């Protein structure tokens, strides 16, 4: 097959289709005739079983004119696993006379299997933005779930350490309270003795400023207090 082109084709190497499951995919081709002749073209597929709709499939382009062709692929039921395609689109072209119609030009394509102006485009599948965003979203969702799991684990660890700290502090406070209570019980007789001695000292020092009757009243009061305190102390030890 000769590589001489009667038409300028854009794109001239491959035709891309953005594949999305359940939706048709379309791609455009522009054919330009920059010669002084009338050129007829016809689209053919290397895989006739694949549903490709070409509009127009065949036409005659006048000199210095262009023709836009739309190629539509049928909606796929599922995305290709490897996104690879081995199909090709063949664009056949031939110079025709001014008075030729489209139907007459088709007879020329039937007579000659290969013409000088034939050109081949490779079909390429491209993942659609929707599917790509879905894959990216799934990846992001997986990362988000993993990050949330890590955050939950860290939060649980922090809560566990916080409970442990609170328990340790509570036990420490209880232990200190028990020690203070034990010391207080052991020191209570000494405290009462010091209190009694200080009271007697204060009474002796106050003899000069108070009368004997008041002094005797205070002394009796202190005696009764000490007597009742000693009695209560012995009763508590006896009960124990």
C-alpha cells in the first residue's frame, strides 16, 4: 500500500476514543483536499464486527475544501481489561471526475482493492475522566479509611495512657492520705499533750491579770476536757 495521500487527514496517526461503560464514544476526523481535483473517500474498518458509525462514510470533496467526519463507537458493556485495541480504520480515497456522483465513486472502490490514496488510522482507547476520577476516588477513599484507622488507633492509645495516668494519680493520692492519717493518729496524743501544756502555761502566765475565781474555773474546765479526752481514748482502744 502506497503512503501517498490524496487528502490531508487530521489526526493522521491514531484515532482516540474516550471509553466509558454504557456510553457511546465519538471522535472527529477532518479531511482536506488541497489539490485541484475532486477526491472521493470511503471509510472502512479492519474489524467489521465492531459497531462503528461513520457520518458521512463516503463523500466527494471539492478542490480546496474540507469535510468533517464523525466516528461513533457503540457503548461498551464493560471496559477493556488492558485498554488495548488492535483495530484500524482505513480511509480509501481516489481522484474522480467533476461529474461523478457518490454512487459512481463507489464503483471505483470496488474495482480497485488498493488505491494510491489509502490511509490507515490506529484506534486507541483512552480512559474517560469519570472512570479515572472513580479510580482516583477509590484510591483516596482507601487512603482515607487507612488514615482514619490509624487515627482511631492513636486515639485509643492516648485514651489508654490517659486512663492509666489518672489511675496512677488516684492510687498515689489514696496512699498519701493513708500515710497522713496514720501519722495523724500516732501524733494525736502528742498534739493533745502539747495543747494541754500550752494551755497550762497560758493559765500560769495569766494569773497576774485574772482573778482567782476565773483561774479556778479555767483550770476545772481544762481538767474536765482532758479527763473526757483520756476517757474517750481508752474507750476507743478497748473497743479496738
